[in-house]
């Protein structure tokens, strides 16, 4: 009988501890929910594929051949600028393949400069960093201190029949 009482007492204490722990978790969730002063905070709206900007390559003669590169402000289907109005860099690296990069250096916040010749480096005038035009990765951090992240790269899909480039931004 002593063993059964010990077991029963152990189970009761365990249940109490579990209940207190559960109440603590629930209470902390309630307090956290009240911290936003009653406002519901929705996650930022993500662009939907049907709203992705689509560029007609024929509108950009520089992109008609491999090696062509432009910097352009891109607009969505509602004619609103994407990427906070900052230009995108679009580089045709193969007949059916493009690279789309942000034109803003993530280290310095400055707008980068396109290479002066095909295959050249993208240049950040704020700290002389150089980025590979083929993928936006860092080639040389120049005078920058600390880490210099690559340029943001966006996925894109080229439709050779329509001669259009859809950018996932």
C-alpha cells in the first residue's frame, strides 16, 4: 500500500506541475498578445505570381543578345514600381537565361554602377566594392569594413516564345 500511495502522490504532484507549466505558457501568450495595444499585426503582403512584373525583351534592345545588361525601374502589372522604386539590373547570361539583381549595395546602401564593358564587374561607388555581374556575388570588398553581402538576386523565368521575362519580386 505504501508503494501505491507514493505513486499516487507522485502522479498528483506531476499533474500539478504540468498544469502550472501549461498555465504559465498560456499566460505568457496572453500577455504577449496584449503588448501590441490591441492592434492586429498582419504579415507584409507577399507578391503573388500573377502580379509579378513581366518585361518584354523586345522593349530593351540591349537585352536582345547574350551579354546585354541594363539597369531599369521595373513596374508590376498595376504600373507600380517594384523594389521600392529602385532599379533592377538585368543581365542576359545565356540565350534563354537571365540574372536579375538589386541595384542597391546591401553594405553601403548606395546604388551600384554597371560595368563599362560586357563581362565587367558591377561597382559600388560608396566603398569601391566589386561584384560579379554574372550572379551579384562579391568579388572585392574595396575599402569596406566588415562583411559585404552579395547583391540581392531575384528569380526569373524567360519565355522564349513570348520573349518575356517574369521576375519573382
